């Protein structure tokens, strides 16, 4: 973290491959899980999830989520101030006949390898698009930034 906060934000985000996914159950209880993801050029996240997973049912019933991209514990200088990005997101399903469907799954295969063709062949997998509506980047103690701008890529320092 020797660059500008903006450079560190971009570098950190680019190296993360999985996210923590917070959803709400049908009864309104919080549910947390994780999933591998890809991101598009507009800052939207894509998850390819099995309908057997509880978080998939949550997203189908209540199409909203919070996500967290967080620094690995072993890489953190201070566990109380791990670098992280959080977003609140609106969720939608990408249908298999949509133009971007194959492109997104091809990108999943580029990122995650030979498991993706197998998952594509399974009838219970759904491609979700998560569109961030607000976000926050924490670089460390006293280094919290509200994410602003059209793609939530501009940093605005948060002070007490």
C-alpha cells in the first residue's frame, strides 16, 4: 500500500477472486456465504450459483445482497484493519438467451478453469448479476473511503 488510495483500490480489487455474500432468507434472517466472481467493465459482479445453495434461493426470493472483498488474514499487517471493499447490490438473473450470458461464462472459464464447462452443463446453475448501488473501501486505520461516481470507482475520504 505505497501508492495512492486510488491505485491501491484498483490493485487490491483486481487480485480478489472470491467474495463474501450476505443475503436475507425468506424469513428475513441474515445468511452469509461466499462465491467466486467475475466483474464486468461497468463494475457489476457476476456469480454462477447452484440452486441447491441456500444463498441462491435467498437471491431468487429477495434480489438484493451485500458483498465483501477482503484481504487474506495472512497478508494483513493488522487484523483489526484488513483492507476491504464492501458493496450493497441490486441482483438480477442473466438469462441464457441474453447476449452477455455466454461471454460472462467464458470469462468465468478463463478465470477459474476447467470446472466451468462442467457447471455450465448442470441444469441447476444460474448466472446472477450484482449491480452495486453504494460502496466503501477501507485501506486501513483512518483510511476509509465512500465509493462514488457512476461505476463507484471514485474515492471520497470518510471522516468522523
